[in-house]
């Protein structure tokens, strides 16, 4: 079968690109290897889909080329997507820090995307086995050809949903570069010496300010787990952490006191073991420094199985920032997480999905 456009991947980016292209009169097919589209959307935001962030801008993304995402984000903004959500009558609210959530279920966003995909052929449970030059695809349901091929297959996180390196392999097949990759927005693990002290406090959560070696910092909640540290602050900083580095934590960034159980465990290690009235000036200064700049040795991350995103991907140097088309292979496009653009926690990665998908959908 012959189509104008084939989109491989029925997630956020793939569906929105297909909808955008179909509105231009293009004959579009979406190929999804799962039995249903939007599986990652469904579980996002605790089932309520944190579908964008009103503050999304280039500074909220990590990439080998920090300016690459600027064009697409400027041409399809969070307010554009919010308008679409409103058009479909989906009730939503702002939670914190500009994050937009459905009042009801993330399934409403999937239903909206499906409605927008009117006229698009969607083939689920279909696996692409081979892609040949000229965009001839051999699939588990037959052979397909197209003029424009869009890769929207995501990254390596959420393996339980079938995540793979398919998109990266296609890029390499057509002579494009792929950067190094690692888990992002992922819980961090502690070394045994700290794990013995803090793992018993698993479940405790409190606000902190956490800082990476390069000076990037986030002020949100920290959660202690049985393997180390998680919570929004840790997930955010994990994308800026590199193996062998430590992170620094301000345990009292505001006026909220520390949970008593944590304070007792932490003080046994960092506070002078004598009444506070007997502390010397140097001991007080050292304690205060540790309290507001606690250096934490990190063993590693919990890997792609717990990561929300993949850092790295198709090298942006090989893509047009305006259209997302390959610079080396005409008619081949890459959008969403498969590209070396990774957003912060809190709706930023969805906004990149919508913006990159719209950029490609306008021209495929």
C-alpha cells in the first residue's frame, strides 16, 4: 500500500504529527507495535497526563545543541496545545510550577488525539521489520511504501511498553549520527555507607534544594527510597548528574522543618555528639554548612526501567530545527524523544512532543 506519510510510533508525537499532516490533505498511516496507541500517555502524570507546562522554553531542555528546540517551541507553544485541549472540552488545572493536568483521566488526551486524527489510518499490533531506501517498509502486516517517513518511536525508557532503539537504528541505517544515551529523570542510588543509614527511612518526603556539579539546581521534594533517593528534585537533577559525581543538598531551603526521623539519623553522622550549647564556633559553622550543602555520594541510577526519559538520541546536527527533516536523507523525519532533546520533569517533554510533531506535520 502507498501513503503520502507513514508515522512509525503511535505515541504523543506520532499521533499529533499524523493529525497535523492529515489536516493538510495528506494520506497518512500510523504504525504502532502495541495493541493500542498512547500507552505512555495513559500512565503519565499518575494517570492524569501532565500534558504541558506553560513555562516551556529552550532553557528547560538538555541537548547537544541547546538552541535546536527553540524554533519548534516558538512556533507551537503550550498555549496552542492548551487551546486545543479547551476546544475538546477537557477540564484541566495547573498543579505547581506551570504544570497542566487533566482533571479527569489521561485517556481524555488520547481520545482528543484520536479525534484529531480523523482520516488517518492507524494500524496497531504492527511491527516494522525492515525499512529500505525509497521508504519501502516490510511489516508484520504487509508491505507499505511512502513519500515521507516520520520516526516517532521514543527512547529507551519504559521497556515494559516495548521501548527499543528502533529509531536510533533507522537513523544510523541512513547515515545519521546518534549521541551517547543514558537514563534521565530517574531515581538515584546511594552507596552502601549511606544506604545503611537512610534506607530504613524509605517513604519519607520533604522539600530540599538540590544542586549538581555544574551548578544546576532545583527546589522541590525529595523522597527517600529503599535504594536511595527519588522525588521531583532528584529526578530533575538526575538529568544533570554524571557517573562519579556527587550532588549537594540544602536540607532546609525554606522554613519547613525536617522530618524528625530523618533529622535524628542525619544528626548522628553530621552533628557533634554533645549538647548544642557545648559546640564550638567552628563546629556550628561546619554543621550549618553540611545542613545547607550536604555532599551526597551517588552510586548510580535505577536505570531505564525506572527512567521517565532517555537523555541523548538522534544528533540534532543532522536535523533541520525548522522541519525535523534529516539533513542527509530527504523525506526522513525524527520527532519527540528519539531526538537528542530532553525536557525537565513537569510537562516539558510532552510540549517537545507536540512542538516537534507540529513542525514535521506542517511539511511532510
